[in-house]
């Protein structure tokens, strides 16, 4: 494969992982009650926000770390 397309793909994965981790962090803060917004006002339970936030945060963090620490290049 072309080296520039690999770098572009890795950059896209890093950016999408960063956005996912950021949104997951916001949902975790919302679920644990650190933000002044209540999740139950929008039809969600707090554990829904915690579960979705933790999945988004950890998979986004994994994507960022995985694509920034490639040993092949």
C-alpha cells in the first residue's frame, strides 16, 4: 500500500477515536452526576449513560493508542 494512504487512514482513526473518547467522557460525567444536566430528564437512566460512555471512552482510547503506537512505521 501507499505510505501516504496509510498515514491518512491512521490520522482518520486517531481523530475518530479522539471524538469517541471525548463523547464517552462527557457521557460518563453526565452519568455520574458531575455535569449539571440530569440524564433522566431525557428518558435515560444514569446507568445507560455510564454504560454507553464507558464503551465509547475505552474503545476511542484504544483506537487512539493503537494508531499512535504503530511499530511498523
